[in-house]
């Protein structure tokens, strides 16, 4: 569970991409739409790359396939809630 970020600390959480889902156009668009509605900017890291979760092109360049561990991070007053919300969206992706 993410820690509180009221002091501006960075909140991180890892989530595993469901086994049958790759972050290609449709699932990546679902993640980006969810991220766009969040109060804090969230970064997704995978395969040695980082992406702004609000950018479809950046998310697609991660090359994440089923079973990939994604690290979500954010900072600011709404960071914990934003990271938790996006982790839930990713965990619930279906092909």
C-alpha cells in the first residue's frame, strides 16, 4: 500500500500487468484515460524505461507485456490516491 505523500515525498507502488495483457493501443489508452483524470502526475517504469502515464506514446514505448512488473510513482498531496487508483486500473485490465 502506498505511503502518504502530504509532505511531497515520492509515493511508489509496483503492480504486475495481467498475464494476458500487453500495453498495446487499447489497454494503454485505458491507462492513459485513467491517468488523465488523476490529480497527481504519475510515472510508469518498466523494462528500464520511464513514461508519463498521461502520454499514450510514452506508455506504448515501455514495451510492457503480460506479467511485466510496472512501478508507478507520483509526488504531491494526491500522490498516494493517484498511484493506488492507477494500480487498480492496471490490475483490472483485460485483453
